[in-house]
C-alpha cells in the first residue's frame, strides 16, 4: 500500500479523487467506488500497488490486439476492483473483489519485468480489471518495462480523467479500449458510468500516438441494434480514422445478465458488415470461430494473417506490407520497430 496520486484533501478528513470521471469524494476509512483507493485519516492510499490478483502469459491476440506485434506473447497483470459497474462483466470475480479478501500476492515492478523478459514476452499488459484505478502501479511498471526494452499495453474501459492521461499513459504504446455501446442510456443503466468521457479519452489517446484498437461486446437486446452500431462506426471513422481496428465480440451470460442469450455469429457478422460499409477497413469478430478473425488486405483481399481463436496460424506480411500488392497495413509490426526500445 502506498499513498495515491491524483487526489486532493478536503475538510473533515475527506478526500477528492480525480483520477477518473467519477470524482469520488471519500470519507475517512472508506474506499472509493473502485475499492482499491482508500482514505485513511485524510490520506488516500493505493492498495493494489505490487498486489495483483491475476498474472498470466497470453497471446497478444487475446487482448485483443491484432495490429500490434501479432503472434507474440505478453505478460498480463490485473488487480482487484473497477471504476465502472458493468452488469455483464466477464471478469466480475476480480473486478468486484476487495483487498480484504486476501487473494492478492506480492509482485514487485522489478519482478514483473524480470518475468516478462525471462519468458521472452515482447510486451506487458495492464488488463483483466480496469488498470486506470491502479495508475501508480501501471506508471512504475510501464516505465521500468520501457527502460528494459519492453512495450506496454493498456486494456481499458477508457474511463479516465483527461488531465491525468499524459502522466498515466507516458509509457503506454498501445491500448485496446472497450467501447461498451454508443448510447448514454446504456452507459448509465448497464455500466453505471457515462459515454462522453470515454469518447474524449479515445481522442486524447489518439493524439498521444498510442496505437488504438476498439472492442465492443455485443449483448443481445441491449446494444445489438445495427443503427446504433452504425452510429458508433461513424464516430470512429470521423474521430479516430478508418484504419482503427474494431473488434465485435460475443457475449456469454455472466454476472447480473445470466438471463440473456449468447451473441450469435450472424449478429457479429452483421455488425462487421455495417462497420466495413461505413468505411472502417479492419473489422474483426471475437469469442467465436470465424474467418472474420483474419486480417485481409483492404486493397487486394489477400489473407495476411490467419487466426484460429487467439493463435496466429499464418502470417504472410512483408513487414507492414501486403506481399501481394504492397499496401501498407497500419499497426506496429516487428520489422517496422526494430530500433524502438531496443527490441530486435
């Protein structure tokens, strides 16, 4: 446990945490909404520092990131807690956990980077729960990782205050952002948060040069209306550009939405078609077996990367280019960054 950043002291031993748009006013002895930032005696503490709940070595495609070092492995770290309240959370066992449950274990910054390097990972991911809420740990992990030749990835809901992005994302190379839906009503009722701050954060990530990919979990009856999906895609096209990869993934009944059906492959393919018709050039479906998880050249249709679930089965790319027509594929590919951070 360390003293947190991004807060101010108030009267009567209260504190104001401004790390995310929730702006929690926290009384003495109380945690914030996220459960990992706690006021003790008028000082805000970060309880997740060096205390993850989950560590694993994953294929980077699991994040999902399809245009950032495809086929490589990534050390994934997650803690407890979250700053929003999705009723459909697929990782609710940790996102709703608190630090008095005793599940956390010690994992220092240097140990984490040593683990990533010894396992020949190209990157480290801050993931599983919402990494914004353990920003202090993320900042130190990502700084050490970059200094030692590794890349850094955030898997995030994008619910972060704009004034802290420069510092929290100082060493972040890529992010997959869960854009939950394109409706303020959905965000308010189903995630207990707001859409607009996420849209603003996405634009700021883009301005910082963070490689962005977006994921929308399509939930039957809640955010599967194709007109709304078209609006989402039009916003992405205008604000982030047509070369921003978009992933539509299948919902499975979980947490507080166990009464809804799984998302059909047909619905995912419809959403993909809407996105492609809008002008987004790289659109994927996930959590299902489909050829729509492959990367195709948008100019000539050549299959560039063939995937089976989270595994890359074939990669024919010539660096960042299509081997058939020479079209440059946006992203971060090994041969295009061989001198960056010392990775070869």
